[in-house]
C-alpha cells in the first residue's frame, strides 16, 4: 500500500521535468530566430532593414521677376452704346430693311412706315405757308406806302411764322416715317412685323454698339490711389475661359456712400468674334506690382497644417522641408518673401509624398539655373 503512492509521485515528477525540458527547448529555438531576424549570424538580410526607395520628382529653380497683386471682381460685359429704337409717328409698317443680327451703319434705314398721310400734310402746310408768304409780300409793299396799319402788318408776320413752323413740323413727321440707325452697331432685337400698326413710342428695334465692350466694377475706395485711366486690366470669361485685355476708361470721381466703393469702367476694344455682351467676366485690376521678386511655380507650394511649405532639392539625393513666407500669387507663380533664395531648386511634382530628408530621384529638371521670369499673369494675391 505504501509503495504505490511513491511510484505515483515519482511518475508525476518525471512528467513535470519532461514538460519543463520541452518548454526550454522551444524558447531557445525562438531566441535563435530573433537573432537571425535582427541581422545576427546566419541571417540572410531582413526586409525591415532595407532603406526607403527614392521618390521620383521634378524640380525647377526659383526665378527672379515681376509679380502683381490684383483686385478681382465679377462684371457683366455691356455694349458701349445701346438704344431702344421707338416709333416717332403712328402708322402701318410698310417695309422692314434689317433683321436681328444685322450690322448697320449710322444713318442706314431700318424700317419704313406708310408715309402717304404725312406727305399730304406736308403739302397742305406748304400751301398754307405759300398763302401767308404772298400776303406778307403784298402788305410789305403797302406798308412802305403807309397803306396798311401796323397791327395788320404784324399779324401777317406772325401768321407767316406759324405757317413756316407748321410746314417744318410736317416735314419732320414725314422724315420720321423712315426709321434710321442713330449710330453704327448690330440689331439685337426686332419687335414689329410688316403690316403692323404702330403708335408713337412703340418699340421697333434694339440696337447695340459692341465696339468696344464695357465692364463696370466697383472697387473699394482704399484702392483709389492705385487706379488711373488707361491702366491695363485682365479679364477672363466665365463661360469659356477666354482671356481678354482691356484698359480703365473712367474712374468715378465720387465714392458710393452706401458701399464705400468707386465705379470703374473698363473698355475692351479687341476680342474674339464669339464674345458677346451679357457674358460674365472675372475682372482683375493691378493694384500693386513688385519687380525682382523670388518666384516659384505655384504648384510647388504645399499647405501643411496651416504652413506654406516647399521641398528644396539637396544635391539631387534628398529634400529639405522649408517653411516659407508667401507674398503675391498669380495664375502661375508665387512670390517667396522669406525662406528661399533665387536659384534653389524646388520640387514641383511628387512633393505630396515627401518628408524632410526623404531620398529623391530627379527625373525632370525644368531649369537648372534661375532665369528671369517673363511676365506675371493671374488672379490676385
């Protein structure tokens, strides 16, 4: 009875020792793998120890050139002159001499109203004037012989003057039956048809002169000292992106008290055929120009947590992250006030995946040396 428990005890101890031995062997095996993974003897090279591959980038050197700030506003293009042509006499439309879209010169016939009635009225007035003219001639001779009273003579003078005025009015009304263009332009609307009866004041045509086109914008009064007649202005059509160039034609001498702005009229003389009045345009007026600025392509800038950052190439192998101070900007360029020197090359493609010290491979060097920037264009600071 006493030997059996001892055998059971010995058996249990041997089992525990066996388990401990197996556990220790497993630990030693794991330790050997870790040392190999860390680059120890027998390791064949670990993936985690490989360097980051270089990032392919394009670079461009910072240039020196002029850049401007702009005041930007939206305006509607309008004709310089526009007129609603109204009937000045009543009657039946006898003839239409033009159609919508036609170009007309000053004095060209647009429409004719039946003039028979007005012709008769003129003849009647001419006859009346001739009668009074004859009476005046007779009384003038009698006046020299003192055979007519002063009152009678003065009356015939007045009657003749009234007859001449009536004749002139009749001739004027007759002339109104032929409607002509008051200025050269394009017929943009026709409101009547042949055979239609029109009255005085009836709208007949809308005539517009599109050479030049005008754009009227309201500029804050603080910019007043920066504006002058003939100052160049850039415009971009919202419908097509077409770029236009104009000049300041007029600057209002007064400030609108309700808005604190000054009305500026921009004149556009040259523009493509497809440009029309009524189109919306972004108007950009130069308010300040700086020369000799350090310029980089606008696309090189990265906004990183509120900071304007450039990545500057270092010996074509790595990049340096630079926080810079940006001045004026236009469509293509940005002015760098602090943080970069002319001639330093900045990354313009591939910069979004870079960090400070990232390895790079330059695949496109747009300008190895700083060059003089040709001209600023754009949308404003």
